[in-house]
C-alpha cells in the first residue's frame, strides 16, 4: 500500500540555524512554497519546516524540536562526508559504526542538528 516517503516535518526553534545546517552542512536545497512556507529538498524528498509555536495545521499531536531520529543515505563515500563535516566544523557524535538499514547493512556516522535531532548519515555496505 505504501511505496515511499514524500516528505516529513521538522519543528525548529531557530529556523536560520536549522536552514544553515541542512543546506551548508548537509547540502540540501532551500525552497519556498505556498507563499511563505519553507522546505529543505534532497533527491525526490523534502523536509518541511515548522517554527515552534507557529506550526501549520494540521500538525503532529506534540510537535517538539529535537524529537527526530533520521537516517540519510549519502551520495558519496562516508569518508568524504566526514571530511566535509570536519571542514564545516560540525562534530560527529558517534561512528563510523555498522548498522542495519531498510534494505541492507550500512556504515554510519551520527551528528546532531541545531535542534538536537539525531542525524545518521550512512553509506550502504556490499
């Protein structure tokens, strides 16, 4: 019945810091839609942004910053991702470690975004 994820919603307390992380550090593209709404686009998916206290309806029952645990598959080797994070001055909180993804084993590192969401960045293992 379900084929894939189209988008998810991230609630942030500091939109400029959030946008900086996802665009500068993770390489996503900022887009504006529906007038003044913002989203972070990557591949064929996007992350819609809600500002805490100014969420769009309908919304999650308890939309809070820092509650997400997301895993992204990198478009380059994990070593290159780690080098980029170091150049950006963004700390890795764990890894590289082996994990089990949706379709195969992964090699992953973990960082936290400005709202303290846990962000896993992975490369598939053969």
